[in-house]
C-alpha cells in the first residue's frame, strides 16, 4: 500500500471541507472543560460520585435540547447561522464560568454552555453531506473525524496541566479556541440552505421529501433501528468521560487527571495514525459491516477494564477500543447521509443525535448506580456485555438491510 494512495482522496475535497477540518482541529484542541467535567465536580467542587453523575447527565440533556433546537433552524436558515450562534454563545458562557469557579452558579453556566455546544454537531454533519456527493462522503467524514482527533491528541495533555495548576485557564483557553474556530466559519464557510444545494448523483434515500420530517424519519425503520444501536454504543463510549477518569484515579491516586489526559491523548494519536489507513482499506466495505466490527472492538477493549490493569495493559485496552471508535465513526455519517432526504438533513441529524444522546444521558446514571451497588470494575463488565449485545444487533440490521435492498 503506497502512502500517497492513502492520502490522495483527501486532496480532492473542497475548500469548505478543509475549513471544517481546521475548525475541528482548533475547537477540539481547546475543548478543555467538558472532558474534565467529572474530575472538576469531584475534586474541585467536592461532589459525590452520585451527584457528579447527576450533573454530567444534566449537561448531556442540555446538549440534547440544543441539538433539537438546531435541526429545523439549520434546514430553514442554513447551517452557518447555527454554527455561529452555537459556538459564539458557548465561548462567551465558558469564559464567564472561568470567573466564578468557587460559586455554585458555575454548574448552571456549564449547563447553558452544553446547550449551545449541542447546536454545533448536527449542523457540521449536515454541512459535510451538503458539500459532498456519495463518492466523497467517507473521505470527508474521515477527514473531519481526523481533525477532531488531531486536536484531541494535544488538548487533554494541556488540559490536564491546566486542571492541576491553572484552573481558570482551563475555561478561558476553551473559550479562546472556540473564538478562533468561529472566525474561520464566519470567513470561509458558505451558508447553505436546501435551495442552494447543487445537483449531483445521490442515493435513493436522499430524494427530497415534501411532508413532515418526523414522519419521513419513522418511515425508514432500518434507519430508526440504526439510531437506537448508536444509543447503545453511546452508553459504552460515554464511560470514557465518566467511568474512565474515575478508574484512572482509583488505580493511580492523585494522578488520575494526568493519567486520564495521557490515555485520551493516546486515543487521539492512534486515531490520527490509523484513520487514513483504515479508511483506505475499508473504502468498499458496507458501512453497517464496518460499524459492527467497530462495536465488537469497543466491547473487547472496555471489558478488559473489568480488572485492575497495569499501565501497559491499560494502554492496550485503549488501543483496542480506539480501533473500534475509528471503524464506527468514519462510517456512521456515511450511512446516515445516504438514508436522509437532502432537504431534511438538519432535522434527521437532530433526530439521530437526540436518540444517541439518550445513551449519553443514561450512561453516567447507570454507571453511578452500578458503582454504588457493586463496584467500578463491575461497570466495565456490564459495558462489555452491552457491546456484545449491540454487535449482535448490527448483525440483524445487516441481514434486514440486505433483504430490503434485494426487494427494491
């Protein structure tokens, strides 16, 4: 396999797609606060694990409401309007939070920040679909995902240091990165609405739908089932932000934040190193098959942490579930775009994110209950079992999808 063949498809992507790549790098490099929210609430504010689980859940709920607010607005007014509003207001609020760290009000400010940050993700996903045809989408989504992880490969190490030594700059640095990303969007991203979309070859599922968006969504049962499988996967993945920092602190007392930051940076480095090659190798593989493999790798990597792992095996666990993350992430947007009417992309992305967010909402609550009634290690055993069930669910979905395609 020649390196130039691996990277060549990215070079043919449009300028706005590369701008979104840069936005993801900048914004995720400075995404300091929310990945460390669990440790901020427990170590800085002294919250119990149960109370921390509650507030993490409230933040996820707020983000979910932001997602739903963004869907229809982005279809009617354009993706750029949503991105500017979401990023701008979240940057302002998180900067204000840096001035009131000792006040109980800080948790409410963070909840409001989550609402506006929630507006961003479906708008970016819909915009990538707007700017690409079916033949370029896997490359475009892979490039966006690569940008996220280039940022994340550096951000958690910086954030871990700031958390321990310059806590206010954890918040102000986050706001500053959002402001820079906001400027890139304002200058270089077009405001695309349905009427502006170019004519290009599309899949059957992308045909314009003239009726109600929610009706159109539920008339696609395979897509609905797919979204609920994403819910299950999100229950698993959210533990990387809730149970994993607690696990790191349990194994390495006093060094939990630094250990967690290093693991997440390692996760991002693996993504950056392997995404172009995995994307190249599975270019012709059906997205659902790739996501089934990814889910199985999630299950294996997370189940390893049902035991107290030494540092080398903890990195091995991270490697396994990260490979699953790559397989899953670069294919989910492709499958979604091919099943979404092009005039309803914002709303369909919002529906997907809403259902997926239910997994993020319940994940810390369930983990808190398992930790309280059993142990932190039992939580990872339960997550591994859920991964096995989700892998079986993808096998059934592939069977029904193939049958439906044969009947066309």
